C-alpha cells in the first residue's frame, strides 16, 4: 500500500503542468481537423490534418498572456498533416489559438 501511495504522489507534479488550450476555428469550407498539444511548460502546438479532397491554406495565431501574438502558416495538400508550434519565453498559463483555413 505504501508503494502505491508513493507512486500516486510521484505522479501529481506531472498533472500540474497541464494548461488549458482554447481553439477558435474558422474553416471556411475547408475540411481540416485540429488537435492541440501541450509539449512543455513553455511550448504548445496544434496538429492539422486535411481530410478533404482539396488543398487548404491555414493560419494559426497563438496568444499566450502578455506576449505578442505569433502567427504560423501552412499549406496542406489533400490528405496531408502538419504541426504548427510555438515556444514562448515564459511558462504558459493559458493558450489561445485562432485557426483560419481556406480551401485553395
């Protein structure tokens, strides 16, 4: 029982590193799925997958607290996936991502 309690207590700091990520999507007819990733305490990402028949151009604006918004762009061919990441100079408390995609 003591070993189980020690293992549980050792895992607690790992769960404390999680931070919320909000994604606001404007797909404009593009068939793109987006899933967020918490990579590190100061690094976040969004993985995009184009499951449509047409190519798409996507732009993601990352906002984290007082830092300036950062924009990442990618062109996705049909059936292609890509990951857009952001590394900040501070620990992330809450990440907001505005994703805009358009079919080409």
